[in-house]
C-alpha cells in the first residue's frame, strides 16, 4: 500500500469517531461553500476563480491535490488556463474559419470554455447528471 493510500485509510478510520449518527434523520451531503443551493458546476467555477465564498488561497491549491487523479487536475488546470481546444481558440489560431464557431450542441452560441461548462443549456444539463 502506498503512503498516500495509508494516509487516506487513516482518515477514513477516524471519520466515524467525529460523526454523530441520528436514527431519525435521513443522510445528506452538504456543499459548504453554498449550503442553500448545494453543489453546482457554476459554484465551483466561481470558487476556483476567486469569486465565491471559499477560503482557499489559490486555484492551484484546489486543483493540484495528491488525492485527485492527475488527469482530473490537469483537465481542471487546462479549463482555467483556457487551454482546451474549443472552437473560439481554434479560430484564434487560424485552425477553423469563422463559419465554424458555433457550439456543437446546436444552440447557436459561439463555442468557448465558459460556454461549454457554464452557459450551454445542453451541456449544463449533462453536468447536473454528474
């Protein structure tokens, strides 16, 4: 077992010691940055961009954690650095023409990172499923 796995196992073993169980209450998950709405992708984006109510010092502190798969951290980093090959970037570097800028979902908006992850009704509905 790796050292990081042993550390995670230790955390899992101590978790029941700090929890209080109630037979008459249903289990719930809470998203502490926004208890009223709960977790939404837009809320995480605001938190990472520094516009939310989070108390993290930087985006890097949240993205580059040893408990997160490297490919997930890299993907998040690419999102916040605008390094995904969206159509607006492909147009900017002359890979595609202006006629090809529209979102692949057919919503008639220009495809950008912000649009795909926060603004497109089609893709936002998919994010809610996750």
